[in-house]
């Protein structure tokens, strides 16, 4: 696997006005990638892990974090094509429990915002790309380690991943971007197996809710192409459905306001406790309206009797949730899954 060593190198601005150029290398020779605005659009989304492109009579997978391909002998690089003295508008993001959030933004469920912005983090990074940077959010202190691209809570030791990406602009000829990610007010979900609504999340899908919302704001009647593992899909905003490119399978999709999707008792921070179960792949998924019970329903039962049980159904099965054992049992197959309650 090869990566480009000219990342960030300034070149003469091309005639088409783009401020970037994606290139692939085979046999030691770098060549521009046609229609690289598709790659750029994905790369600018903090929730995108990478992209698969069809080129060189084969498929090439690009890892955005490492800026390398998964194909032996094929390298990738992104050149900056800016005049001397000009800089690219970049965003710095940390991964919270649900999605990637930009530094300086106010998190959902709290009025606290970071004491630093993306610009502050970028300045510190430019001074020492392998150093650390300390900052606060409310009364909590954090350390951002550029060498590992992680953020650590100084009191609890909780570590979160960090990413930096260029700010997206629909005008590829403009190097100045005022585009901002949504503040997390909307959640995007697809109808998963057993009729359960499942959120698009960055560690599973090449786009998370925030990235999808950005695309939706730009084109509410448009379409978004993305990947989940090795499978490719199209999310059709006008029809609110997800289509598998190979099998043509369609699943319903929905966009819900975060505030409207929750209710019931809240924690002292004002955030709604979330109930999740661990699926067959080891991934934690929210209880949602796809079944006969949702997180607020479970929380209400928990507040009334923390040692009780909750019975519910999905489209195909019945389940029993043991609140004291924090487990869920399929009443038909007796399959048991772990359950957790997240205090926001």
C-alpha cells in the first residue's frame, strides 16, 4: 500500500480554478484522477472513512485517514493548488458517542462549547504537527494529541478519535468555504433487519448522520452514493429510501429531529438516556420506533422499576428485556444479547 508524499504541497493554480487535485501513482508516475470532485466531496465529510473508485480497469479503495490505497503498488495523493500566501479552510472534528462534531460547536443536549475552534486547533497543529494541545469544555480539561489524532479527558481518561478535513464547498473553483456541518439536530436512519431503525454511523458507513444532513441541505431532492463495508448503495432523498447497487434491494430511510425523536426523563445534563442492544456484529444499536418499544419507553419502565422486565416485539420476533441483568432475550430462539443504558 502506498501513500503520496506530496500531500499539502502547493502547485500553480490550474485553469479550471480548482484548489486541489487527486492523483494516483502506478509505476512511479503520478496521474490526475478524472472527476476527482467526487473524491473531494467525500473527503470533506468527517464521517467518511474512504471511497472506492473504479479506475485502471480495477477497483481502488482509498483510505482517507492514512491517505493510501489498499492496492499494492498504487499510491494516492491530494495536491493543494493555491497561490503563495493562501491557505485552505479546514475543520477539526472529534468523534462523540454518535457522530463527528467540529471543535467550537455546541453539542446536542448541552450548552457547553469548546474553548477552541477549528482555526485554533489548526494553528497549534501548524506549530507542532506531532505535539499536544490542551483546552477546556466547561470545567473539563482535555488534551489533543496530534501524533495519535486522539483527544483525552484529563479527569476520566476517556479517549476519542480526532480527524481534520477540508471544509466542503459546492463550488470546486472556490478555495474559500463557508460551509458548516449541521449541529447534530437531525438523525438519519434506515430500516434494518427485524424492522428496527438503524442510524447511519461513521464506523459502519462511509457517511454518518451529520454528513448525510449536509448533503441533504445542499440538494433535498438529490441522491447520495455511499458504502457499507464492501457493498455500495444510493440514498434517494426524494423517495427516502436506500437502494443496494448489486441486488436492487430497497430499504426505507428517514430523517428525524433529534429533539423530536426523544422524550421522557432526562439526565441532569438535559440529555435523554439512550438504550442500546449489541447486535450480531458486536455493534451497539438504539432501540427505536421500528419495534414496539423505544428508548424513552424503556427509560420510563426503568425509572418505575430498575429490576423489572420489558416485553416488546419487532416485525418478526418477540423479546424480553431484563433491566437488572441488562440483557435482551429472543423469546422464540432464546438468543440473548447485551443491553446498555447511556447517560448523556
